[in-house]
C-alpha cells in the first residue's frame, strides 16, 4: 500500500511490529482467524528479536538476518499485511479507525495495541548532545555501532539489564567503561541484593568503573558533541559517547487520548482487553488489572499476552496466567529468572556466588515467588515447579545444594 490519504478496512489491526504484535498475528492465524490482518509498525524492518540488540548484535556476533522472528515468507503465506515504517498517531474508538503519520486511515474490527515503549530520555542539561545513545531499536543500535570504532571512553547511565549488558559488550571489545547508577546498587528495581552485588563484582573485576549513588547533573560537550558526564558531586567523567539505559515510557499516547483507562501504561483485564470496546493491549505497554500492579517488560510477557488476546478475539477466553521468565547474558554469565519477585520478604542464596553458578530464591510468607539462576539452568528448570506450587517451603531445604530442587517435597499445609 502506498502512503497517502487512503482508507482501508481490516478485520484486525495490530499496532506495533515487535514481540507482542508479531505473536498476535501468528497466534490469530494459529487459532483459525480467517479475517484480514494488518500489522502496522513504526520500524522499517520485519519483526525481529529485540533482546539481541544489547547482546550478540551489539557485539557483532550475530547478523540481523538471524534475528528475524519469522521469515518474510511467513508473513506472506499467513496473509498478514505488513505496513511498516509508519506510526499510528491517532485512534478513534467510536469510528473504529486508526490514523498514521503517513496520512492514512484504517478501519478495524478488532484492534490490538502492541507498541511497546520508548526509551526514557535523559532530562538533564546536555541530554540532547550528539554522541548520546539509547538501545531500543535496530536503528538505535546501528547508530551506536557506527561510532564505536572511534570511541574509547564510554559512559553508561543506568545500571539495569540493558546498561549492564552493554557494559559487558564494551569491555569485551576493550573500551574504557564507566557505569553511573543513581541508586545504591545495580539492578535495584528488579533483583535482590545478592544478585546486584554479584554483578557489581563481576563487572568491576573486568574493569568497569561502577559509580553507585551517583546522580547525573548534566552532560557537557565540545562543538555540540558530548565530552563528559558531570555528576551532582561536581565530578566530571570524560566520555567519547554516552549510552543511556534508564528504562522506558510505554508508547500508549494515542490509546490514552482515545479514552483507554490507564496511568502507567494501559489497564487490561485477564484477556488483555482495554476499557475500550474491541481494543486489546499486550506487551510492555499493558498493565494487568488483576496482576501485581506493574507492567512487565519481557519477551515472555509480550508473547503470552499476545496469545491470550488472539485467542480471545477468536472466542477462546483463557485468562492470562503464565509463569514469568526472563534472561540476561553478560560475559560468560547466563542469568535465567522464573517467577516474579515483586513483593518478596526474604531471599535464600543457593550455592556460592564465588563459584559463579548459584541461584537466589525469593520468598513471601515462606512460599517461593521467583528464582534468579546464574549459570544454573537446572535450578531454573526445576524452580518453576516451586513457583507454581505457591506452598511454603523450608529455607534450609532450598539452600541445600546436596539435593536438587526437584527433590523438595511440596506439602500443602
Ligand atoms: C536492548 C534490550 C534488551 C532486552 N533484553 C531482554 C531479555 O534479555 N529478555 C527479555 O525477556 N526481554 C528483554 N528485553 C525486553 C523485551 O524486548 C520487551 O519486553 C519486548 O520486546 C516487549 O514486546 P512489545 O511487543 O511490547 O514491544 P516491542 O518489542 O518494543 O515492539 C513494539 C513495536 O511497536 C512500535 N511502535 C511504537 N509506537 C508505535 C506506533 N504509534 N505506531 C506503530 N508502531 C509503533 C515500535 O517501534 C516497536 O517496533 C529487552 C529490551 C531491550 C530494548
């Protein structure tokens, strides 16, 4: 379809060609949906694997053609019309139409909003200087890769997974890396203290200069290009480039403007339905009303919510109840998470972090909420049963590495 002021109808319009959007289209066909489907995506590429951006793609170990979620042929054979390289800028829930920044208008029978999030931008003075990068899209990452050969000193702002993964890649290619984190530990929002301290030690041992409790006051530049990060203490950290990883802002503006309920993202019910008729929301931008009260930013969540929404559109109402999982790769460390530690009141460390193969188990009222497993795939696989059981489990049994987690007897009291 050519850009312009055209109007076309689709039985289902999906906004966002990332993990949630592509899975919605695939799951619709799998569930027998025979209507017309349009996938409208802001990025020009066919749907691809986003987590690789801060891992193997940034490191030059994986080419983009190996990151496609489905082949080009898949989309054709499933009769999914890919309308790429355009933003949906408006939704009219009464007229059942969406508008794009190309001046197009599409009407829909069902609408699935899967637009993910935009990187949260640095708001301090100098935040818009050249040489400041984010990692959310292939275009972001390509722009960063282009300047890497000429950058020796890299400052990373934000000690979350994206910042830490980028730090690992940069150290492996010999860059001088300083990582600035405002809180008193890295991964503070997502992991328990043993995990934070473990990663801090690993990165420091590999030469990353980690600055905790350090807020950025401004970025300074020379001829419009960033040259240093100035902390609130007044200290200036010299940097040829700055990479910012301070979270995302859900991309839900047009849906909120259309009247959908939600404050931090879009509120959805167990079937990923929004408060607007025949409009669903999945992935990073969706907040389950009956969930833990937060949006979950992971491939698993986007994919499983997409499947839930697609099934509901096809008349199969199966409430979303997937067990969350996540992963992060840094150096030779593979972390796998199962469950959601939100609201934990104690932790058990299983194994010795010094061995670089251990797990941190999160509990609430004695029941296992989640496990972070470092180079410990067996705990990850076996820990799922503990999370799903939701029964109280003896802390000593969890810490006892002479026994596998699957040997723990689950007794409901
Ligand atoms: C660098 C990086 C590393 C990550 N690593 C991991 C990991 O190791 N494990 C893990 O589980 N998760 C990881 N994540 C998170 C994971 O990628 C996201 O949770 C997942 O992609 C969410 O899927 P989504 O469909 O909601 O959004 P996305 O995959 O981001 O897709 C949203 C798409 O919608 C498009 N869009 C936005 N607004 C509009 C609009 N108005 N109109 C049209 N299109 C629009 C966007 O351009 C984007 O293509 C990582 C994320 C990043 C950025």
